[in-house]
């Protein structure tokens, strides 16, 4: 007999229909697809993305899954990896509040499954909604970070479920895909501590690959442990508080719209400080600053403002998780652009000198407000002795201060414009806004082929 938790997920995963998805949730699916493709294409030329793509291109499969930005088709698990690394690399894709991880990391697995099965746009949107629910519920059931493990665990399981749905696996196969998504995919949170390596972004692509592979294995008859959550040495022994919440139904809303889209290409908890720093730049010149105190909630302090490496980041991965570095750069520039994470800017002594004036403190009251709010307060003391303060609670992109459709389109144009001519950008964007009308995804991947003549 299968775990009761896995049985509940399998029942939901094999019965959810596109007609069950509210119109606003379906629309938000498209917004996140547009956003994720933009992030992935813009990262095409980054070194870790090139490495992932090179690994995936070792195998060419004529009816396989597309590697984003190319005409190459490969095994679906390798495409999920390469595309997942690209989507995640710039740290610009959506995130669930409360340190809940990045559910759009799963999209690369869903697209790979859709490619090999010739799935329609509606099929993908159904699987995507499903995968977001599974991801969200695993995060609610257990905060893996509290146990030294990484949030990409949720990515692996959600990817397995979404890919299995697109591959039309029956209920028994679905239960095995879920089990195979869980059992081998406990990852370490060391990925996101101290000096951050290329694996910071690659871990998500790896999890999507593993979820995709779990679905492939299950489709061929591979079985997984029956009681991987509730049985002996199962997940509940590792995470004793594990309690899987209800799935949609009986009035419980779909969670996909709660995933916060990123207005800035930076770690989620830096967005309120960035917003505050932009306003403070208008009020005080950097050379007049004596010291800066950033008050934030515990999670932001712990994740991007507590380790010594954050005051002298030497990699993009560390810098986009460095609150002192980001705030200093914004105060100096009066704007935010991810070019601050370039190798040249990482050597900018002006940023280092201003960072040395920053102290970051947890404010218990702000911690109490999190994650309903992403509160931040920055206090600057000037050399003349005056104090200037700016506070932000819901930065742009937070689900209580969402980006507009036009802002989503503008972000797509800005990011894809780094690698594609305007005509291809506009063609792809128009196609994505009508995603539910697509009979299969091949036309889109052909549109965004970076080498297309």
C-alpha cells in the first residue's frame, strides 16, 4: 500500500483538468512562462549555462526536447538540466514567499516533457498549475532549509509530477514517479552558504533534470519505495514535522499566483532594500554618508546579510546574494541593473568602501511581519549628523504589489533583447501571450533560436 500522502498527490495529479483552473490562474501561468523564458534566454552566454548546454548537446535526439536558444534536440532530462540552469542563473525568476524556493525552476522539466509528447499549451498550463501546487505543499509540509537541506528538493518532486502528467502516466506510474522524485533528491543547503559557486544556479536545473528522469523511469515501469514519506527511514523520520496540507478543492485557492515575480534580477529578499536605496539616492549623496544601518527580518539577515563573504563578494553568485554589496551599488548608481554583478564591478572600490559602512540588523518586529510582508528599513547617518530613513513593505513584484502585464512584457523585451533581434522578440512575445492556443511548442523554440538566420 502506497503512502497516504503520495496517494493524495497522485489522485489530484491524474484528475486535474484545464477546465478546473480559474481564468486568473491560467493567465498567471502565461506571465510566468514569459518571465522564465526571458530569464533563460538572457543568460544564454553565461559560463555555467554554456557548460550545461555543452553537456546536454553531447546527445542529439531528432524527436527529443529542445535546448533553449538552439535548434538542438536532446534527451528530455538533459534539456531540462540545460534549460533549468539558464532560467535560474540570473536569479530573476519567481519565488514563493517565506524562503519558499523558485517554482518556475520546474518549467524546464515540463517543457522537455511537452516537447517529446507534442503537448498543447493547455496541457502545459495544466501540468504547470499542478506542479506549483505540489511544490508549494511540500514547502508548507517541511522547511528543508531548517534541516540543512536545499529547497530544490521541492523542484525535483514537483517536476516529477508535472512531467508525469504531460507524459500521460497512469495512477500507478504516477505514484512511482513521485516516489522516484523524492527518494534520491535530498540536496544540501551548503549550496547557498558562504562563497557561492556556479552550483547555486545549477542546483535547480539538476533538480528539474532529476524530476524529469523520475517520470521517464516510471513510464518504463521502474518502481520506487512504497512508503518513502511515512515508512521506516522515510522523509518523516528525517523531517518529523512533515504534514502535507490539502490540495485545491473545497474552497482552497490555487497557489500559483502567490509566487512573487521579480522586478529586479536579484535575490528576492534584496528587492525591498533595493527599492528603499533607490529612494535614498535621491536624498543623499554617497560621499556624504557616514554609516548605514539596514533593518530587516531574520530570514533576509541570515540569507544575504550575515556572512563575511557578503561584504567582499568575488562571484556573481555571491554578489546577487549580498545585501551590503547590492545596496551600496544602488546608492552609488541611483539605479539597479544586473551589470553590477559583472567582474569589473565586483572590483569597484567605491562599492567596497560604502559596504564597509553598512551594518545589517534583524528587527524582531519586521521578522514578525514576514512573510506576509517583505519589510525593510534603511537608516543613513550623514557626516553632518542628520538621519535619513526609508521603509518598504511590499516591493514591486510581491503578490500584494504585482507587476502589470506590460511590465512583464517589458522585462521580456529587455532580457531577450540581449540575445535576439527585435523582430524575433516581438514574435515570440505575441506567441506566448496566446500560449493556451498552441497545439505544440515547436514553433516557439524555433522562434527563439539565437542562431536563426
